[in-house]
């Protein structure tokens, strides 16, 4: 499940617009508000408990994220994720993540990735623990992404990756019911980590390419089992 991590040491109350943004964003990423859901200002203001002005500010941020779009004469709606848009997203993901893996292998702190390797070795046990283990597994994926970002140390590349990952959080739900794919993905991450630890830039990029190709194949296969049309 998507969660927001509070800033350490923060005691000031969260602004109404920030609270509305976090709630709506989390509900979209978790699928509580699926693709195509209408977002009327009056209804959402009452439901979240904020006035319409901070709600509009929150929706403006969600539009900038690509999670919400205007609907002529009918307020706003959660954006659709079509097969074409998923393919396009993966085109960008491949370009960014393969390059990031290559840089991370060159600039990495081996100790950071050695610690991650130990955790990924235990991923099959995590995935056998139901929802609790699944949440921890996805936290581990986030820790891997953070480690790569830190090794890359390029704010422009890291910012571009963050935007892509926002949309991947929605697609990720398609793999939740496929334990075999999740175990395979954990093994693929291990290959990427081993290449980064070894400082092998070409292998890190190639292992990332293989992982993303397998991920896209799985997503498209999951979509084929659903009714034709946009998918969340």
C-alpha cells in the first residue's frame, strides 16, 4: 500500500492543501480511486474535510503529477492507464533506469548494496507472509531505488525517475496477485545489485533491461486477462 512518510521532527500541522493532496494521491496510487473516477470539488471537499480552495490546490498538483485530468463540464477525473500509455511509460523507464544503473555501478558505495543484497536474499520468505510481507517487500524495492538515486547523485536524473515511479505505483498492483512473478522480480533485483557491487556498468544496465522487459511482459499479460479498455 502507498504511504506517506512524515518528515522527521515535524510537529507543525499539515496544511489543508497538503493533506488533501496526500490523501488523494495515496488513494489513486492504491487503487481506491481507480482510473476514470470523477472528482467533483464539492463532494471531495466534504469527504476530505477541507474547503474548495485547498482542494483546488491539491488537484492542481495531481494534474502536474499526471494523475488527474480535467473533464469538460464535469470537474476532474483520475487519469486512465491504457496499454499504449503503459508501453510509453516503460520506454522512458528503460532509458532512465538502465542509465541510472550504469552510473550507480560506477559511483556506488559497495557496503550499501551488500546490505540490500542480504535483504533481497530473504525476499521469498517475505512474499510468503501475506500482505504484511508484501508491504515489506515493496518497501525493500523503495530502499533499492533510494540507494540507486543516492549513488547516481544527479538531481535531474533522480527527479525524472521520481516522476516515472509515481505512475509505476499504479501499475505495480497488477503483479500483486502473481507470487511467481514477484519472486522472479526479486531474483532480477539481485542480479542488478550484484552487478552494481562488482562495479560492472554494462552488466548493471543489461540486468536492468532484462528486469524491465520481464516486468512489462507480465503487466501486459495481466491486462489481457481483463476486459478491453484502460486499466488502473
